[in-house]
């Protein structure tokens, strides 16, 4: 029952993710991107940051890292794979999740708290949430505008693959809550099998009251329970 | 040498008297390369030749100080085996030439200073000064603001160090000469502290990016006034690469953690020249550098270009005996060059070899010990006159409610969210008090109950009108900001941005600024542990106001006991420490509403300042107070409005004083703090203030969605939403 | 032999290009009559190849590796033999 | 008449190109023999002009307005009349 946190050159939320995983009592180890095997790991997280400086395009260069083959194998074995922020970008670039993440419509990096609605609570990552629960979580990205063609979007909705959607703050005005122009207000999606999940907001930054929100905690607790099921 | 200047002196711009000194030190004439080595090492930026005698006046010792000035950064002890390294650094001239890369490389440079101490950078701050946003000059100002903010965001976000605080100030005197100072704070185990040292016979490794023709002569450039000629210096722009920066950071810190290295030094201004010669000098040794081994980005670089290049993302590491291979393997894992380009020697000379030939050889002490200058200063009479200006006939504004909205919308007081939202302020998951929520940022130290608070501050209007008093205010205010979140200030770093020290006015402003800092340091018991001097911020038609950017670091022993600035609990009582009446002279109000910059900054009673800060810290420590805010630019009304904004909660307050209403609402004075307290705790809180002999008033109660102020003859009221609107929009237009 | 290759990577038609819009706004502000502005990336590099056809094929493979087919297209703009 | 113009904006020689360096490293890792990789921007747009020469002149002025003279150079890559 051990989670791999993949370190690409330029990842910078790797330690924060390890901290959050260990906080809920999961075993977690960093894995350098040149590793070719994830032997002994039952889950992998691709953390946030700027893999390869996000040069060319966020996530575009990291998809070629040797470790990605092992991540792919883990995913096809049905084990949980999570991409947070830059990790989500890497998963779409690598084709493990559909669609792409484009430059925010405001054209700049944005770091602030946003609100998310949980659309699915039956996934290994989300059993700890209530249906339609609204979460407060920080975002910190410049390229987070979810895009997919109409057909793909349709399929995502049909299959209930949208897991998190940007939403208005409780008791606040409706408009302006989508921070980056994502289609269908998409903040996070899962693959058809339900084990590979990517999201732009940072649950690992919302795991303690002292950081301003604990709404990310159930994410990691869910994962822990799911992994206990696997073991 | 009499008569005409030798061509080399004309080319390098080394003054004749310094040239004579160089010949004396060498016992011969220098060759061209050697003369350039002296030029950069004897520049103000590297040698502090005009400021060093003055900087000696600053107190440097304190119980928490582990490393004072003289190393890459200062270090203070914060207990439980932890220490904090911090320093501020200017990148004014590069940012004026190319704002994005100038600011980005400024951030990269200060991060390397922190990691050179063996510390992991955990927070960045910045202190920015720009010209006017209004009028025809506004276009250039907006261009600079956008570029600088983008550059800071680009580097800090990508390397993964949160930008947690800073300050921005607009003033016409910065129109031609913006200021960009970056501060970095790092965390280290006290026993992993590293210095810029090497022992005899050790190989000296070059680690990081390759050397290109970047910023050739930058250190010397930074010490020159900006002129038409700077335009032609443009091709030398340095480009920051946060990706390489991140890899270099991880290699350096991992090398220290594994105890592979005995000495660490960053390559900053004057690149190979200053990093290697200074390291050798501090170690009491000499050093031989082989330029053939230096990793190069371009073919055909000559020794002069290699020695002066300011390519970014380069470090100097000195491995422990027998750990050379481990260091090379570690760097290889991250895909970085790690090459032993030099080795230390007993003979105290800095020797540069290229193609098997010695191309320069100079005594290390000669490079390190530039002549220093003590000059005559004289105050500009126009400033003395402005300070003495009589403000008594000042008319009262017609509409005080509107006046507050106008002040909140002024560039120096409006919301900074459009700026700080572009900075990742949370990476590292240590940021407990984020920008906009408190007067200082708070970072926790994982695995302990401790936290540190940081803030950088300077009021150029005060410093312009009275440099000495202005500097005192800067330190007092930065420390006050740290105290009102509940932290005990430990030490500070200072970025002294001034005009040309070779003019009597420039020298006067520099020396007065340092004297003011020295006086405030002593009275507040705060030592300086690091800093930077950026002089020559002056051109034929302007000189910036002396701008001492003071960065204070404080300690919270128990993170749970802290305060933020927003009203959060209806029913709490609002208390003002200090007098309700402020001074209109030198105030933001005087400038915004009456278009004047005149009078003296408010007097500062340092003993009372220290007592006020100690009092608020005690109230927070007792957990009686969780909301506190200092009263700064814009006065009481602006401070109260700022307390309403974070959570949208208002207050109804009464100010009792016979003073004129604008002095009550917008007058400025130091040592004033607002806090809230539950009614049940009021007595205890007030007793703590009385015990310290601090004047105070209970103003009223938190609640509702309006801010209501009752003055002796007037009742003023604002909807919090209206305050927010005025305050939130102005910078959004600059940074959409 | 060495060849210099130029690759363009651009957003597919129909995908919102906020950068293009921003540039368009700037240009119109400067009184240029510019429309439908699109911003993409250009990559220039040198590759080793036995013939121009081979160099072109390499350029093609590089474009495939670097462009994201979900939203981008690439064009091999130029292949030139270097002296 | 309407013209389609293509402008390339690239970093000056000698200026560090971190993107190019990172892309080069990855391409070499993928066994492409690519060297001196430089990454720039390409701008495509439509302009109104009376003649091809005029369109080219406009393209030139736009390049001048958009390139950062401190670090960048621009090339008018193509000017084509639109039907
Ligand atoms: N205004 C100042 N106050 C206190 N210390 C200063 C000041 N300016 C420079 N110093 C100290 O002098 C030393 C040399 O500074 P500097 O040349 O900027 O270092 P570096 O090359 O590492 O950036 C450093 O230890 C710095 O902290
Ligand atoms: Mg240094």
C-alpha cells in the first residue's frame, strides 16, 4: 500500500503532496522521472509544478519521461493514478486523459481560492465527499482552461467523467466563478475506467485548517481507503 | 601617465586615482583583463566603496544572530535547531532595460544567495517603485508594472518558492528609474549552515548553466547612472531560466544534506570574477581558475567575456575531500554540468589561466579591498524648504465620505490583489497568512509549532522629505507589521536605494538614511544581518528619493497565537492604541487630495514604538486578540476601511478628539495599532496598555455591512461594498 | 549533412486563442487594420540527415512529437541544407 | 484587398533560450539529432492593403511594434493575397 509521487525535473508540489499523503497515514515515496518501474506501488500521483519549466507547453515535455510507461501500466492495471495541476496537464498530453489544458483566458497565472462542486462520489478519490458538496480549494496555474472537442465533451458528460466543476461560492453571485475559461466549468475529470483522475485545483494545499481549508483532506482519505481495499 | 588618459582608462572608465592605486597594489601596470577585474570588483555594487564606512554604523549583533552581514545572506536562530536565512537584493537597472527578465533574474539571484547558505528558500517578497500611472507617462509605467510582475511571477512560480508579500509604491520621482528589490527567506537546520569557504588544495566546482555572453559587465553597469548609452548596452540582457534554477537548487541542497560540500557560493554580479576571488579571499587563500574548463554556451568567448559574464543559474561548490565523484554523480542525475574549473592555492593570488597561459594574476586582497570614500554631504535646499512649508491654511475637503473613497482608489493604497494573484503564494504549503489578509506574511515551520513572519517596507515620501527620519520610520513600520501579526521581530535586511553618492546631495541622503536606520536599530533592539546597496539611481534630470527597503523577520513561538487584519466577529470591540489624531504633513492624503508633498514626516518616538509593539504582541500571545492592524499611510479611516474589506464586516465607531476632521481621518502617525477584542476581555487588554503607559481609545463595535464613523460634529457612513469597489478596481485596469 | 528546419505549431482553427485576441486588440489600438490574429510557436533547429527528403521526414516526426493533436497542428515551414 | 501575413518573432542570437534548451534536451533523449533548437512565436493575421508591397510594409511595422527590441528580432515570413 504505497503511493508513488512522480518527480519530473521542475515538479515543485512533490513534497507538498508527499506531506498530504503522509498526513492521512499513507505510505508515499518520491520516484524520479528516469525510473522505469513502479514495482511495489499501488498508486501514483503526478504532482503540480513546472515540469521542464513548462516550456513549449505545460506538460508537453514531461510526457516523454521514462517513468511514463510505468505510469501507463499502473493505470491500465486499474490502480489509481492522479494528476494534480501540472500532473493533470501531463496526463492529457500523454493521452491518459482526454482533452487538453490551454492558456487561461485571462492569459496569466492565477493563484487564489476557488469553489468546486463534486459531481461523483463513487470513485476511489472521492468516496469521502457528499454528492454535490461544494469545496474551497486553491488553484495556481497559467494553463488550466479545459478544452475538448464537442464529441469528447458529450462523451465525458454521458459517462459522468466530469468529477469536479468550478462553482459559485456558497451564498454568492453566480457569475465569474470559472477562473480560466474551462469548457463546461470542468476542473477535474476521470477516465472511463474510473481510476485515472486529473484536476487543476490543489487538494494537497487544503489539508489543514492552518492553510485555510481542509476540503482537500477527504480526497486523500478516500484514496487511502480505496488502497486498503486493494491490499 | 600625466596629461592624456591612457586609452585603457578611457575604455574601462576606471578613474585615474584608482588606476594609480591598482598599479601600487600590483607593483606594475595591469593588463587589460586585470584592469577589468578591478573595474567590476571595485564597482560600488561589489565593493561598497561609498557605503562601507557608513554601513559600519549599523548594529549587527543580537542574541538570535548566527550570521551577520558579510556572507551571501544573514542567518538568525529560531529555536529547536532551526534557523532562517534572508537577504534583499536590488535589480533596478536590468528591470528598467527589460522589465520581465530584469525582475526574473533579480528573483533568481536572491534565491541563489539564500541557497548558498545551505537554506531551502521558503518565501519571496518584493519591493517595487514605479512612476506615475496617470497622464502621458502612465503608458511606460504600465509597461514596467506588467513586465516586472510577470517576471517575478515567471521565476518564483516556476522554481516553486511562494511569493508571500511585498509592497508597491508609485511616485513621479521613479518615472525614469523604477526600483525592483527582491527578498528571499530560507529555512535551514542551524548545523547545516554553509559559508563561502574553501580549504587549501581543494578543487572548486562550477555547477549549473553554461556561460554565455549574458549581462557582460552588469555589475559595473548597475553602478552607473542610466543614460542614453544604456540603450546600446541592451544586447547584454540576462535571461532567467527558473527550470535550470530549480535543478541547481535541488543539487545544491542535496549536496549539503549529504554533506558532500564544505563551501558554497553563488555566482551573482560579476560572475566568475567575484564569486571565486571573494571565496578565495575569505578563505585566506589564492585560487587558480582554468577558463578552458568553463562550460560555454557559445564558441569563441574570450577570457574577458568569460570573466565578466553574468549568466544565471550558476553555483560554486567546494566538495569535501573524497566526495568529488558523489557530487559529480548528483549533478549528473539532474542533468547539470559540474566541472572542477579551479583549485585553491596557498599563494594569495587570483590567477586566471586560458590556453595554458596565465592571462591575469592579481593579489586576492587587492581585488577585495577597494579604496573606500568618505565624502561631504549637503542637503538639497529645495527639500529643506519643502519640509518647512506651512500647512496651516490647508482647506477642508467638502465631502469627507468621498475623500475616503478617493484615497482607497489611489495607486498607493488600492488593492494589490491584481498583483499577488499572479504569484503562487502557497506552494510549499507553509503559508499561513496569505497576501491581503495580514500586515505581514506568516509561514509555518513544519514539524514544530513555530512560525515566522516577514514584511518589507519603506515610505519614500517620508524619506524624500527627511531621509533620516524616513529611514527610522521604515524600520519601525516593518517591525510593527511583524508585531501586529503576533511575531517578535528578530533582525532585518535592508536594501538601500539612493542617488549618486558622488554628489553632495546623494551622499547626504545615503548617510542620513544609514544614520536613521542605525538609530532605530538601537532603539528597537534589531540588528541588521544582510542587505544591499543600489546607488546611482540618478540621471541628469532626476534623483530618486532615498528608499531604504527594510525587510524584517520575526518569530512566532506558537503559530496558533497570531492575528490577521480583517474584522471577523461581530460584537468585538475596536481599540486604537495611540492618538486618534495624525499629521497631515508628508501624508498620502496631502498628496492625493491637495496635490502637495510638503512638511515633515510625523515625529517618531522610538521608545513608545517599542512599547506599542510589545503590547500588541502580548495581547496576541494571551489569545485575547486575533485581529490587529497597524495604522499607516492614509491614516485611521483607511486603516479601518482595510479591516472591513477581507470579510466584508463593518463597524460603528466614534472618534473623540477636538482635532480637525481630516487630521483624525487621514492624518498619519507612527506607533498606532488597531485591534479588536471580545467585550469580556476588554478590561484585561486595556490594563496591558495602561501598564505600558500607552494612550488608547475604545472606538466602538464590529458588525453590520457598513463602516460608520462618528466624529464630534459629523457622522460618516460607507457601505463596505462601496469601499471595496473603490479599492479593488484601480490596479485591475493595469493588470486585468 | 546538416539541415536547418523551421516548424510552426499553431492552434487549430476554431479554438479560442486569447493571445491572438490580445495581440489583435493591441494592434487595433495602434491603428493597424489586422484581423483574425493567431499566435503560435516557431521552432528552428539543425538536424543531421542524409538527404533533404530525410531531413523533411525528421522534421515531420519532430512536429508529431511536439504538437498536441487535440488542439494543435504543425507545418514544416522550411528545410534548408546548411553549407 | 486582403492579405494574409506570417511573422516570426525570435530571440536574438546569443540570448539564452531556455525553452529551446529544454526542447533540445528532450529531442536528444528521443534520439533525434537536433541541435541549436530555438523557440519563437509565429503570428498569422489578415491585413487590408492596396498592394502586396503595402501589405509587406504593414507586416514590417507590425513586427516592429510587437517584437521586443531588447531581445528579439522579427522576420516577415510570408505575405499572400487572399481571394
Ligand atoms: N545595506 C546593507 N546593510 C547590511 N548589510 C549589507 C548591506 N548591503 C550589503 N550588505 C552585506 O554585504 C555583503 C555583500 O553584499 P553583496 O555584494 O550584495 O553580496 P552578494 O554578492 O552575495 O549578493 C552581504 O553580506 C550583504 O548582506
Ligand atoms: Mg552572493
